[in-house]
C-alpha cells in the first residue's frame, strides 16, 4: 500500500491500479517492499508514526545508523536535502527537503499506478511548499510528448518548403508553373528515405531515435540538387535550346550532373568512412545517411530529370500546370511571372557589389574574425551529457530534475558490483578489502552501500559460529537469508533451494556521488572498476564476458562508455569526413587549388558551427556529435557547386566570379534557404533535441552560404585557377557570342525562363510584329536565356 502521509493532518492516500495496491506491484527484498525514505526509520508502521512526538522524531533521526527494515547501514542525511539545520550540539533539527523512492516490478499495472501517483503528487498539499515527482514513465511521457508536438511544426515546415520550391522552380502562371515537378522532386526524397530504411534494416543495422533526423538531411541535399538541375536548365544558351529535348537534357546533366555528383559522392564517402566509428548509434546513423544520399543521387539524376523532361513537353504544348489534360489556346502569361528577381539580384547588385575591392577586404576580415573567435570557442567546447536537457523545460519532470540538483547535490547514480560463480569462502579477504575501498572511495556516497556480505559478517560475528570450509560458509549464508538476512536474500542466488547449497552469483549496491559533468562520471566509473579489478578475482575465459568474475555495472555506464570515447570519435570522424571532402572533390573537380578552396569553406563552416554551438551553451554528446558530422554533408554543398561552376566559365577571374554568382548563386541560395525554412518553426521549441536541431541547421545554413557565396567568390576572383580546357571558347562559339550580342543590341533579348520566344535569332522590330503569334508577341524578355523550349530551326544564324 502506497502512502503519502502528512503528520499535521494525519492524512493517508491510497493509490491502486486495476485493483492492485503497491504491495502487489512492488519489488521486494524478502517480505518487504523496497522503499527508501525517512519513514524507513519507523519501519513504515502507520500506528507508530501517528503517535510520534517531535522530540521522538528528532531523537530517532539523530541516533539511527542502521535500517530497521533491511539491517544495512543507513545515513539519514541521504534522505534530507538542501540546508540541514542543526542546534548548538550539532543535532539535526530540520531540513529544506526530503525524498522517498518506491521500486516496482515492470508491468502494465505498474505504469498505471505511476500515472495515478504522478497525478496525485502534482495536486500538491496544503502543508507542503512544493511537491516534485518523477517516475520511470516520465521521460517517455514528457520527452516524447514534446517531440510529437514538435513533429507538427516540422510538418508545417515541410509544407513551407514545398510552397517555396514550387514557386522557385517555375514561373507563377497557369502554364509555366512546376507544381507537379516540385511534388515529384520531394517525392524522390521520400523514396530515398524508404530505400535507406529498407536496405539498412535488411542488413540488420540498428535503428535508434537519432535516425529520425536523417530525412531532414536528405531533404536539404535533395532540394539543393533540384535547384542546381533546374538552374542549369535555365542557363542553357540559345544555341543549346535549339537542340532536341534528349540532347538538351544531356546538356543540362553535363553542367549540373558534375556538381550534383561532386556533392553526393563526397557525402556518401564521408558518411561511409564515418560508419567505421566504434559508437554503434553513430555508426548506424552514418550507414543510413550514406544509403539515403546514394539513393537520392540516383533518383535525382534519373527520376527527377525525367520528370523535368516530361514537364518540358507539357510546357511546349501549352498544357495547364495542374490539369495537364487541359491545353491553353492563345495563352498570354502575366508579365510578373516572367521576372526572375533572384538571378537579377545576383547579376546586377550582389555580384558587382561583392567584387568591389573594399568589400572584398571587408569579407576577408569578417572571415578571419569569425574563424578566429569560433575556433577559440570550439576549443572550449565541453563534453557532457545531461539527460535533463532532453526533457521539456515546462514539464513536471524537468522541475523534479532541477529540484533534485538543487536540494540533493551529492546524490549521483545507482550502481552495483556483481560476482559470479567463485569460491566466496576462499575470497573473503579480497571481498573485505574491496568493501573497505568502496566505502572510502570519494566517488561513492557515504551510507549508500547495501551489501549482504557485510551484514552476514556482522551476523556471523554476533552468533560466534566458526566457519572453516566453503561448505560451512555456504550453509551459514543460506541460514542467514532465512533469518536475520531475509530482506537481503534477493542479493544472492544459490544453486538449490535446499542444502547443501553453493552460491553461484551475488551482488551489492551503492550510489555514486553527483558529478559535475561527463568527465567526472567517467572518473567515478573507472574508480570503482579499478577497485574491483585490483581485487584480482577469478577470470572469465569467454570474449563476450567481463574480464573478472566480479565487476561493476550500471545502466548509466552505457552512456558513460559512449562519453569516454565520444570526443575522440568526433574528432576522428570530422577529420576523416574532411579528408574525404578534399580527396573526392579533387578527383571530381580535377583541380587541386579549387579543391583546397572548397575544402577551406567546409572547414571554416564547421569551425563556425562548433564555436557558435558552444556560445549557445551546447555540449558534446551523441546528438550534437551526429549533427556536427551531418553538417559536413550540408556544408560541402554550398561551396562545391560554386567551385565547380567557376571552373566551367572562361574569362578573367573577376568576370568568372561574377558569372559564377549569376549562374549558380540563385540555386545555392535557394537550397540553403529552403533548408532553413524546414526548421525555422522549431526555433521556439521547448524540446532540447529539436532546439539543438534548429541551432545546428541554422548555423550550417548561415555560415555555409556566407562561405560559399561570399568568401569563395572573393578568393577565386583573386587567386582562382584557369578554367577547364573545355570551357575555353572555340571559334564557332565566338561567332555565336558575337551574334547574340548584336541581337541584344537590336532590342531582341531572349527571355529568362519561358516557353514563348521569337521565331528567329535576329529580326527587326517591324519583322517581329508581323511574324510572331499573339503569344509570342508578349514581352517576356530579361537578361538571361530561354529555359525550356528551343526556337524553330531557321537554319544557321547569320554571320556577323
């Protein structure tokens, strides 16, 4: 029976679940439920507690040093928290807080019982200032509840991304819109996710909560690839637009395919190398990511391009963008839809402004300051894992965690020492030494050691029965669990329920002191392990077992083990990922200097992301480590496209940088901005996981775009390498360029993105009005080139 008792009102509250009380659901030591708290001093006897006076309570609190229930050593101060008040004689007369713990056996009814206790505790009590409560179900209820709530925000973010992609990929009119292509492009991201999950689970790769962020990585990379491909389509020259559709698609992939290949293969290799880490969760995430990016690369290069080609035929036939079976007659697109604001901004404003010498100097100074400051903060980035961070700050579980940190500053995690099938009689001396070292260890909380071995020694001393053989020792321990040590019999396992018996395993428990960070927790774990290992107990001889037959273990050690290697693994994986970026970009871009400059952008972005996270109060744990490695996949996209495009453009360095910004800048910006839109709604999330998610992606987008669109073009304009030989203009291309220039000077520039263009490359204004159809007569010109439909073949353009 569970009681929440107030001495001032003599109130007892009974909580049951499915008709079962606590005594039915509890974890028992002997015949007693395992409950710890001040009421243990009076053996949880209600009638005795009700009759107590203040003096009797204080006397018991100050004189009791052994549990009347379990017979183990007891330090009452472990149940008192905050400031403990004492009188002139040093006796305890008050405290700010106290705590009680109830242990239950796992069951559905136990979960329901916990829910009712939580509900009742949150109602508070009129005689208590605050009541804090936490149960085994609390993290799942509160943590995952917040996650499920924030998933709605993510869904809304995805909707925003879809609208943005739909608007950006096409022209906003009835025919030139690409709503279906946008939907199918995002659908390819979904197919890549299914492919990664399917293959990974087929290969028995573990799936953990951290894998749930992989779709967002694929979304960012996939949308970026879509923009690059469409931008290459828009940048086709007039001569290329005259080619048949299959050849135009080939030309698009010739320009965009290399950029997409560089970023995708770099990401696949980087995550593939990262899968070699010894941390299972991190390794599994890298495998999922590598599979997903590979599938996305194949789908974007085939499925999405095929959709784009089909859509080009639709646009050429003047079919409605949403209802493809409807064909528009004499359709006249609105003039607003023919304006491409972002390319004009990059060509006429951003590019010329960035290429001014004072601006270049300012950009390099900003880069130096950002990298310097963030490198300093990166060095200060601490390794720490605090589960409380992943609980919403507005939940009762978070309030409990903070209250415990405030009032019980020395109480750490539970741990235990397990011993297997050893000759306990022969190792009495070793067990004595181990117990003494544990009690004197600064990493073990005083008075928390609960050991059947110590209680048995006290029992044996009291009875005075001599023990000279292993059989006598085992028999004495067996009788002890039947009498004085009945509440401790669950700590010992015999090979039989009747004598003669032999101890085949046992354990004893204790608590670590509270540590300030993960480094302290690791030291506490290692300290206890050293004590046990130095005891030189018998060895196991199987690789899947511990070294010694006595060893320490706690479920929290699983986290500590990860933290012990996490920092080195993070640096290792970041280093390997960076090396992969350099090698793969060198192979695919085929220019050492450009590859080094792209690599510098990735390194600078990662330094700035890590430094900003430290300023944001983020520490290194598994989630932040995965997100930082994930940053490599996004950071390389923003710079590799720019570096490769620069190599495909001829002219002097200044001109090539300007043309690079004009041709690929809009695609890179749209890719980064769409990634930002997917997570912007998470900026106010109360969930630490999603808040961390937003901080990392926000930092990657801001610094990635800055280094890709500002720093890299500036450096290339100064020290950029010569273009590919294939980028140098041939004699025939010179003729085409001059012809196009004369065409523009005659007032007949080509539209930037439209299907309705003039029927010849050069004609007078008078000829144009007499020859074009009503639709063709619409002025949809801009400073670019036609996007989708080649003009009818009128023969070779006239020579200039």
